[in-house]
C-alpha cells in the first residue's frame, strides 16, 4: 500500500483574547510549556510535555501525554490510556482545563492544494517546446525553496521579486505594501532583471496598482497600446508595454466559521507585486500565470507568518517584562513590619494584571515610626524600576532622620532630573510614641483618621513628585488620639470598578472605615464591591493604629 502523503493543516489559536493563525506543518506536532515544543503555551495548568498531534495512515490524531490537568477534544477530556484520538476539521482542542487555551483544527493548507492544482494544470497543457513544463517545474521548486529558506519580511519580498522576474523576464519588479493605519501603498523592494536596486519610481503604472488593490484580482496587460482611456495614456507616457500586477492577499479568511468563531475578513490586500517592461511586449501562458499567482500567494503567506512571528515575539518579550516587573514589585511589597509598642501596622496589596508601581515601607528609629506609601504613574517594568529606586531613596532619607520636606524634595528632584515622563504620588509620615503625627501628602489619595466612630479626611496636600523641579512641599501636624487609626490607600482602591463600571470611590471608602473595625474587613468590602471584576490598578491599603500599651498599663 502506498504511504499516505502528509498534508499541512491550518489551525487557529485563541488564548487570552488573542487569535493567532498557526500551521501544522510537521509531525509530531508537540504542545506544552517547554520552549522546544512546536506550540508553546505558557500557562500554569499546562504540563511541560502536554500533548502531541501525529499523522497516521492519512489521518491526524491527538494524544494526551499524561498531562496533569488534561487535554480536551470538543469538550471531552481525553483518557491517556485510550490512546490517540482522530481529529477532523472543525474540532476544538483545549489544554489544561475545559476553558483553557483553544486550538481550532482547520482545513488543509491551501498552498499545498494550489501546488497540486498547478501540477495537474501543467500536465494537461500541451508542451509548446520540449522540456518547457519540466523547466517550469524546476523553476517552481527552486522558487519555493528560496522563499522558504528566508524568514525576515524584507528577504521574502526580495526573493519574490527576483524569482518572478526570472520567470517572466520582465525588466523591473516592485513590491508595494499597504500601511495598516493609513491604507497607503509604499515601495518595499525594487529590482531590475539584472538584480540592481531601484528607488521608488512614480513612472510605474499607478492605475494598475490601484485596480489590483481595489479589486483584489490580478491585472495583466501584455500590450498597453491596445488599451483605451487614461490607463493606457499613463502607461504609454512611461513607455510601458507590459504590466503584471498581482495582489498579495491575507490568508485570515481561510478558516471555516461556526457560531462562536468570527475570524477576520479574509482576502484583505496587504500589498501588490508589480512587474513591467518598457521595451517589449510579452505573452504569458496559463501556466505562467498560475505560477505567478501561486508564488505570490506563498510569499503573502510567508510575509503574514513573519509578521505574526514578530507579534508573537513582541508578546513574549512583553510577558518577560511583566514577569520581571512582578518580581520587582514582589520585592517592594515584601516588608518586614516590626513590632512597635505604641502602634500596629497592617498592610494589604492586590496587584493588577499589568504590574504597576505601588510600594510601601516602614522605618523605625528612637524618635518614632516612619511610613511611606507611593504610587508611581504607569505600568510595567519602567514603573516597577522607578518604584524600586524611589523606595531605596526614601528609605535612606528616613533612616538618616531627614525632615519629611527634604524627603519629598529629594524624590521630586530625582524624577525631574531623569526626564523619564513619569511622576509619583506619595504620603510620608512619622508617628512618635506620644501620638504626635507629622505627614506630607504629595498628590496622593487623602488619608482617613478614624476614632470614636468619627472619620476625618486629612486634606493637607502638595504636588506629586516629578512634575515641577522647583516645587515646594509642606508638612502637616496633628495629634492621634489613643486607639485611633489612620487609613492610607492608593487610587487602585478608590478607583476599583464593579462589573457595571462604577467606582468604589471616596464615599464608600469612608463608609467602610466607619463600619468596619479591621483593615481586613475594609479590604474585603472593596473586593465584594468589585464582584469578580479584575482590578485595573494595584490596590494597596495600610492601617496605622496608635495604641500606647505603656500608657494603658499606668492607667
């Protein structure tokens, strides 16, 4: 029995709101967390070697490799002991859970089908000269080899122009790509038949490019003198006799759709391949035209794959940056809260998905306890790095017993001098054993003083640090009553949203401070309000409770 021919299959990966076309172009096609897998899924419920797809006797089969959390085929968890399960077009594969990353198993790759059609077409056409079809077959295979040997978009485009000029013997070749934002075409590559680079030439047949772009269909004219109207005039003005213009179309529409799958509109023109000759009129037979279309389609697919690979690499780098930022932030939030005879400090933090720049710290000396809470603008590594630097700066200033105004001025000058386009809000305070509190608020959410059932908002405030180099900062003073507490939060708390888009707000925060005796209860009330909605910013809450046990003992 003849061995079944392997046929690549198109797939669509849907993960974390992203939709990425993939091609199953080799077997075994391995899936897991390891970086050498064919499909790498960076999820905690995905095993290192989770599953694989094989091609057996002309059919595709999915096999779970004894993964911890399972592989699901059309909603049913596979039994690893049952062996490989056959796959069909339209099947839905999930990994790690029934709502894990979704891989849609699609249609056979059309590039392969078009190649087979082309081979059949070549065999059905009478040979105009001995060896002609064999020569074109050799050319096609060499062209495919050249295209697939390169990976960068610019290299694919240059190879496309070189091999199509070789087939047609046209004098000039260009590739124009459409700008994703403006929609305008601009030249990406220009070459002569001899391989010399060309600058953009407005003498090309712009009308041909416009028509190919508008209709998404090839435009081939072998004798411009036979055309009527303005198009012929523009071509003849440049002495252009033969024009070939083939659109480079997106392949996003190749997937079948179902009720819960809405792929992007397929066939979008991403660019055009333009060839012309000024000195001679040429003639293309059916095979030549088919070869050009197939090669252009292959190039368009490679360009799209390269673009997707760049996007995937950018996403990978972004995930790495988030991991770095998360590690930095975890270090910022790992604060050893000391046991203080006259005060108790509690803190809670819930980071958002995009790591931010919240931090707090505590410094104790003979004069009292100092505390800082800070929120750096922005998200990601840059915010986390600035927060880390500020934490070190503030700690050193407080440990040196510098006045609070000096601490704020130092932070302000540091950020302004770096000119990094960021700022920070912060509260720095110091509480003495006798209950004397001094604090400086730099544009931060106003703290709440809670005692005897009364909630007082402390309104003294200054500019955030990092906005104006010459900003002045002023310290406020008050006396904390016995058993009173101070509540400090970042704006991730007051701006926490519920599913209806409402903010938790200052009023609810004051109400929670009045209603609940503990910070844990207050924080839980914020999470109940959010009702499962993900936090859009880091939520940090600190409670400073003044309670001098020595005074109580004397009483």
